[in-house]
C-alpha cells in the first residue's frame, strides 16, 4: 500500500490481476499503460501472487513497481474502492472465474472485487480478460450478468492472421485488443487491413521488466 496523493485530472486506470493462469497478460498490461503515460493503480489477489511464482521470474514487488500505485487485496479503504476516485476504468488481466463470480454477484469482499463493482456502478469501462476453459453454465451466466451490468468480457483469444512469431506476439495482440476497448492504441501488433508494425517497434517481454522508452503507445 502506498497511496499518498493523487493528481487530479490525470489519466488513471485500475489494473487487477487475479489468480488465473496467464500472469503475463497483467504484467504486459502494466508495461503498455506505463509507456502510454497512463497512471496505474494495481491490486493483485493473493492467488495472483501464487500464480506469479509459478509463471514468472519476477517477484511480487517487481510487478508492483510497474504500477504507479499498488494496494493490498485486503485494503478495502484504498482510493480505488470509492466511486469518487476518478479513473478511466478497470481491466482485470487475467481474470479468474472466481473473480468473475465475485464481480457478477457484487460481493465486494476483496479490493479487486470492490474496485470492479465501483467501476460498474460509476458506469465506467470494466474489461475482464477471463482466462478459463471449458466453461460451465455458471461461468456463462456470470459473464452474462457482468455484461448486463455494463462490463465487457474479453478473453485473451489470439488472432492468427497476425502470424505471431512467438508467445510474446500472442500476448501483445491480446493485451492490445483489450486496451483498444479503452481507446488506447498499443501499436504493438498488426491490425487487419493495416500495414504491419514497423520492425523497430518493441516486442513484449512479459516476464522481465524492460525500459519503458522501448514502447510507443498513444492514449
């Protein structure tokens, strides 16, 4: 927890990372948003911290350093728990079916679930990169409920017309498409019908921090 003061009027986004496999999506999201000059407020669930230890060489502290502000999942008094704290919206990357269920029901028993609920009630954009398959009827119903409340379910499903050369390209395309929903162009993946990304454009390094100057993103 390091919330002390917050500039008014700055572009802000809340980033939630839950315990589903695919921690690289959350890490890459933080990298792209930082390069875009978007102020990020991060909350990682306890399960996300466990997943991180399996899927990345980064520590929790190193992931937190990618964000401008970070909070404990139990810190329900954090600024992002209030609707008066203005943000551009919230993305949960990856989003577990547990977090999906909490958000659908509106339990608000963790900061991640509370921040998502606040995002919905304020009619701001909420994007959930649900990373689970196959899906039960309960999962599908929870997705329907979130959608009916204004949220967007955006599973990280890769597009192969981009001819990805590796996992980094796949992650960049999924994260880039999710950030499109906030009006943020990551410029890190080819788009259908448009020229390919220039050769000097950055490629992702989802498990290793890299200089932000290597990314070119426009809000």
